[in-house]
């Protein structure tokens, strides 16, 4: 049966590849983004199988309007892909408070706005799949990424908890944790670095922009990730977490091992804090 996908940030990058893979599988797509013109030129060739809708995730009202338009056209939403996002990178002290807020407005609150708008539809259907793009940086921290990781950790905590709340309605939640994928993510058209300069950090990291050197050299292929996500969405019991890329697998394996050792190293002290009530 042809499914209806609702994808945020579908104009380029991973979102565009997920939408493309869904269309290649014979499904229909509500392609949303900030730039309607870009969406229309990318998806025009698919005709009636794609509905292009403006949606800036940071603007709460956009979500309800976009979901209403999706229902109008297709009558249901089977898979919601919360993909829209960008990286606010740089060391924490060099990032102004307003830029922290901006990161959360798009990557966290925006994702919640869209989810809030789509869930009543899925509850009525008693089925649905919410796929949230987090990151390997939603599982472990990285230097020069404190604010981005904070936002992706928020996505993980939100998604894990939401999964438990919506499971009775037949709604699945999957958190995608990619490593580095070759998109515009690290391009100046997407990424933002801290606008403040704190000299101490310059001395330790002369460039400070440690991620710039990866741009164009990321090992992950977003087209393959798009196909993998469409494959997962077709399974009866999709996973709660999906790690994407060998770099992410390696980093996660290391982090899990370190966490296990850390827990065990202080197990007795951890257990000592229960009260004699
Ligand atoms: N690529 C990676 O290495 C990587 C790794 C881990 C996680 N991720 C996550 O994967 C997701 C997609 O990133 P990508 O790699 O595809 O990056 P990308 O090529 O820069 O694409 C980002 C997409 O998000 C959209 N977007 C950003 N802010 C938005 C907003 N406020 N409202 C609506 N759309 C917005 C962009 O739209 P515009 O065209 O309008 O800017 C664009 O379509 C992000 O959540 C990112 O954090 C990426």
C-alpha cells in the first residue's frame, strides 16, 4: 500500500534523499521547507504524488497549516520525518545566548511543533511512524559541539519518552543517529559557528572551527541513508534507535564501553545513596 510521508527540510540534504527514496518506493510525499521555490523545482516532476508546502519549523503556526494541507490532499500521514535542522557549532563560550535559543527553536522546539501538529492525525488513524533525525551527537558529547549536542540530546530524550506515550496508539518512533554525511550540513549555507571570540580557546585550537575540515570529506552517503530509512519504515517493528554510518558505529561502541566502565567503577558508591527509610 502506498504510504504518505511528511518530511521537514525536504529541499536538500538528507531530507531530500529520504523523500526521493520514498517516491522511488512508490509512496507519496508532503515535502516541506522554508524555500517553496526550491521544493517545487525539485519535486515538480512527480506531479500529484508530491505536495510542496512552506514550513519553517521555528514558526509554530506553520506546522498546523502544513499538516492541514497534507490532510486536505492525501487524507492521512503515515510517516513523519523530523529532519529539518542545522549545526550551531563552536565551543560553548564563543556562542551567544541568542544563538543557543535559535538552535533550540529549530532543532528542538520546531521538531516538537511539527510532532504536536501531526500526532492527532496518527492517533485517529491508530497508526503512524515518527522518525526524528538526531545525531551520534545526541548520544555522546563532542568538543566544539556543546550547543548542537545539547539540542540533539534533547531530541533523544523527547523521542524516547514520546515512544512510550504513543505506543498504545500503534505509533512507532525511531531516532536516527547519523555520523558525518556528505550534505550541506558543514557548508556555510547551513552551519553556524560561534560569533564571540575567547582567546584562550584560540591558543589551544588555533582554528577553533574544527569541523570545517570535514566539509566535502564526510564518509556517509545521504542517498543510501534515505534508502535505509525507507527500508526501516517498511518494517513491522522499527527500532527505537538507528545508528547510521561506520563512523557513528565506532564512536557509539566506544561511548557505550566507556559508560559501562564508568558505571561499574563507582557501582558501590552509586548504590550507597539509598536511604534507610
Ligand atoms: N549531515 C550530517 O553529517 C548530519 C549528521 C548528524 C545529523 N544530521 C542531521 O540531519 C538533519 C539534516 O541535515 P543535512 O545533513 O541534510 O543538512 P543540510 O544539507 O544542511 O540540510 C538541512 C535541511 O534542514 C532545513 N532547515 C534548517 N532549518 C530549518 C527550519 N528552521 N525550518 C525548516 N527547515 C530547516 C534546510 O532548509 P533550507 O534549505 O531552507 O536551509 C535543509 O533543507 C539535521 O537535523 C542534522 O542535524 C546531519
